[in-house]
C-alpha cells in the first residue's frame, strides 16, 4: 500500500508530493520518492469512483488579478512509478484552497464557491 503526502510550504521550502510505502504488518512507512516540486500541494482527496487523486496547488500568485491556484489531478494507478499531473486546472479560488470530493463524485473547491466541474 502506498501513501501520498502533499508538501505545502510557504516561501521557498520543499513543495510537491512524496510517496511512501506503508507496511500494515509493521506499521512502518518507507520513503520511496518525491516529485512535482513546483506544486504547493495543500489539500488532497481521492475521487469517489475513480483512480484519481485531486490536490490543490496553493500559491500567492495572481494571474490577471485573480488567484493562480490550481486543482491538480494525479493518477493513483501509476504510483509509485509516476508522480506527474494528468491535468492542472485553474480553481479561481483564494487561499486557503480547500478541496473535497462530493457524494456524486464531483470535486468542489471552496474559494469563491466555484466548482471544478464548472471549468
């Protein structure tokens, strides 16, 4: 079993995702790899009916006067070998950039009340 950890850090600290292997029998974690150092992953959630993991890329940057935060999609079925986003979509939300999966399997972003399905 694998554990994906989002690394959010203000400023120039280490960002991205870290993958660990979890041993249920021993209750131990073993670090495997780190990737996507340009993504400040603050919140993660698994899709209700899919192999995808959704994460926020939380920044303080503005693009055309709007927050440049993103919703990043990762394919859990490709881990631990691959830690690359399948897609990156603007979330249009301000910090903090929360994320959750709804009962219907839809993804919500709680910034300005706009959801990823509206993009």
